[in-house]
C-alpha cells in the first residue's frame, strides 16, 4: 500500500515520524519496536507494509529556487537518512495533481481508481538498437491490447481506464546492459540513443494501435517498475537499479521459528562474472551508497525519457556512520533539492533501518566458498548437523 500527505498539510509533522520504530518502546519488553520486529517480523507496527511519502508541489519549488530550505523538507531528509521514510513524491507543473501512486510509486495519476498496464523489456538480452526498436514497438502494442482484454474489479476502474488508458512500458536489465557495454552506472551517449528510441517508439506504436482499434490514446506510455521477481526469473538486474550486492548473506525463518542464513552470490552478478566481467568491476548499490548524488543524477537523467515515474531505491550507509549522519544532512538535502525539479519521486533505504532486514552485503570470495551451506543464525562457523550442503 501507499500513503502520502502534502508537505504543507497540518498533519505533516506527525506523519514524518509515524514510522520511527527505533524510538518507540514496546511495553513490558524494554525493547524498541524495531528490535521486536527484528525478532518477529510480523509484530504489528504503525503503517506496516505501507510505503509513505510527502508530496512536494510548485510551492516547494518556489521556496528552493529562492535558496530557502523549508524546515519540513529538511526534517523529511533527516528522517529518510535515518529510517528510509517518508520518501519524496514530486509533482510539478502540469503534473502537480498527479499525486496518486501505487505501492512501488512508478505509476502517477490525478484520478482516483486509475490503473496502468505494466510490462518490462529486458535490455540485458537485446543485441542492438534495431532489435530494441522492434521490441519496444511490439511491447507497446501488446500493452494496448491488455487494456482491452484485462478484467478489472469494479465499474469505476473500467471507466477511468477507458478515459486514460495508461501504459507503463518499462525497462529492466539496465545495469547488466551497462556492464556488458563497458560502462559505469551513469548516463552516457549510447544509452541516450537507446532511451530516445524507447521514448519515441513507445508512444508512436501505442498511438498507432489505439487509432487502429478506435481507442482513446494513452495519457501515459512509460513507467519503470522495480521488477524484483521477474528480473530474477529472467536472470538479469532489477529495473534500472544497480545490483544490490555481488554477494550477500541471506537471513530467513525456517519452519516459522528457526532463523537461518546462507551465503549467496547474486545470480545476475554470477552470469556477468561467467561472461568474463571481474566481480571487482561490478559497482553495486552498496558501493554507490557512498555517492548518493551519482544515483540521484542517474535517475534524474532517466526521468527525461519516462512520462510516469521510476521505481528505484537509493541505498545509504547506516545512519550515524561517517557518510550518513547529522553532519551530512545539509549536503544531502541540497543534492535532493538540486535534482527535485526533474524527478517524480525518491525512495531511500539506509542500511539496517528496518528490523528483520533479510540480506546484508558480504565479500564475494567468502560467499563463493560457502555457497550451499545453511547456518544457524548468529553462527558463521558451525554448520547445522544434517543439512550441510543443502
């Protein structure tokens, strides 16, 4: 689920801190809510399983363009640096009323009960720009057909779809494409050429198909979703995000009561390594956490080609460490305000900011040597009797 308030709403200050689970004590335990949830992920907490953001509009842009940082925005930045929430929803100009979002926030609309037909192209498996153009063409027409055939839950949704016919053609495997093409995680001239094809061909093909069937033309054509599950199935990198970590320790609950962990090499990373790319040359989200402006600037450049929004989570180091603390707040808030006018949203995740975090980055060589072994949680040395090597 997704929830938001305008940055000038009378409840905005309370909304900012509603998910401060680190500072809420659970009666009778002596523990914070975050600590309790670390041991019991299903323990109830305010707005659990909901992404929240503050909405920033043209009034906010006027403030920052005059070199003024609203107090609520500074507090939002601090909260995001500490706990990851609330995030930022940016809606400016003719899109100022597009405050409606889905949970991953890549869909934007000004209409209640709006829907969007999503689909993603795997850039990592496309050999050349001509093939890419053909795929964008067919994919856009396919999504148009989905707006005719897909069943919806109630009449109002059908009516809004008929009016807006929103499409969300997205991209995934972008980090794989960059690495295989010899590029860092940043914008470059070749990627701009591909993105121009993505922008122009998706609109052209969708409009042609709508005209062919006497349908209303879409109000939106492109939205980049996180593609977490489908990118794993496709063996590529998620959405436009960098690989989270080349290797990580995965923590999980077995039989409902026993915490275990395994060392894992990311599947997309291993595919790239198998193709000859050195693991030391793969910049991960954890690596880029030390350079938040690079991540934000990349999203800002991508947004020029996307008419809905981009789902991308900016990883940060743990709050209170050298690169993420009270002393870095002013610098970080200036970075966000610098690019805000060209973004539709910004989501952050500081390392360890949520109890029960399932994966933690680790050394590639260590993970490679320990793959396939299941350990008891909090014990890296002792393998469980009877399940070693599973």
